[in-house]
C-alpha cells in the first residue's frame, strides 16, 4: 500500500540481462545506468545505453527510425540515470558482445516507469559481498601499528558518506554499488602483498596501507544515489577525486607525524602513476599505483571475459582490449 492506501502493483520482470542472447526479441524493464550520445558513420547520432538488473549489466544501442531523425539528442538528454525504462528491441552479437538494438521502441524511452511499481531486489546490480568487504577493510586498517595513522584512516573512512555504497567508476571497473569499497580492499591487499614479496624493500607498511585504503576516498563524493543506481556529480570531472580525497585527508591530519602524513598524501596524489599530474617518487607510492592498476584492470578483464564460452573471444567493452576464454 502507498501512503494514500492505494494498492501498488509490482511489475513482473521475466527477462534478465544475463539471459539475453543474439536473435532474441526483448521487451522488458531495465535500469539505465548510463546514456551517451554517439556519432554514426554517416554523421547521424545514436544513443549508447548501459542497462542493468540484478543479474548483470548489458549494452543497448538506440537508433530510432527515420521518423526520429533530429530527435535522438533530445531523447538522450531526457533519460534519467538510475530510473527503469521499458527496453524494446532485438539482440544481436557485435564484435563478440551481445547488445540490444532499439528502433521503434525509442518511444518507450521518453518516460521512465514508476519505481514504486518494482521490486528493487530484481533491479539493483550489486555483486559485492558488502559485509565481507566491510570486515576486510577493518582487518586491513587494524594492521596499521601507528596510532595516529590508524586514527586518520578510521576517521576518514568512517566519516566519508557513501564510501561503502558508491561505485569506483562510471563504467570501466567496479562500476556498481559497493564497487569503491571492494576496489579499495583489493588495492590494499595487493599493495601489502607487493611490499612483502619484494626482497629488501623495507617499505613503511603503515604509510603504504593508509595510502592504499584512502587513495580513492574522494570518489565517494563524486556520486549520488539516483533511482536504483548512482549518477556521477559534476565534481567527478570538474574537480577530480584526487583533490577531493586530499581535502578529506587534510581535515583529519592532526595526530599524524607530518613527514608520514606528507608521504600518505603523496601516495594519494600519485596513485595514477605515469598518467597523473603527480608522479610516484617512493616505493610505497609505486606499489599503491601498481595495486590500483591491477585491481582495476583485472576486474575489467574478468568482467569482459564473463559469459564467453571456451574458445570464444571479443573486444572487451571495459578494458578496450581483446579478451579470450580458453
């Protein structure tokens, strides 16, 4: 019942993303996680959608018909990320990836379906063991021996709204609810393993762990929940998550040795490695950069390979690299 006492009908969902294969006619509700306007070879435009439900994420291209020429851009701008839309089209395999093509069904994208008619458990894509990740983060933080650094890490993680819920990226890796925390845990575990594996490294593991656990903390401020998903805020591109993360660290720097705090801040600012504005200059900073890359790229590769049968390959949508399953 809603607040007025009227009965709400729960929409029946019978087709899920993981079940879609080439040749299928699709007519079902899905969450729209991303909508991008793309250029066709003839100069026209189409919409690239990322859709999802509880089972997975999928691709959808909206072409429209000749009646919709000139309206594609307006349709794209009207789509609300995180809302549920009726997707009507046919599925085909292109470059090894199954995608839905929408022509006449473009009219269904003019208005989202009411969220209160859906069972959220059917639509929220969150493949993360959230409780396991939360406990894992606590265990990694507990390895920090310096009380000041431990307090810094605990204060920042505990006081950053959305850290356990936000995605780690818009598309390429860990781009789902809980993805940021999962990626953070993986980065910390890989970085610590690197420090233990390299002979005579002599790394400051307290600083290393703090840098790994906080390297992407600014991303929690770059997303907000909308509908059944998350949408990126302007700060994602206008400010950037490293600057937002550095600001969060500065608010909790009291009690940390200044030199070690500066090192942690350096790790955060340099974690993009050669591609960032700040280059890593310490073994700890390079270890976090490599760990960050390993977590991100391997997650993307695993997701790109997912669904392939032995002997199949394709161009990975997340990594942009050719992938193959033996």
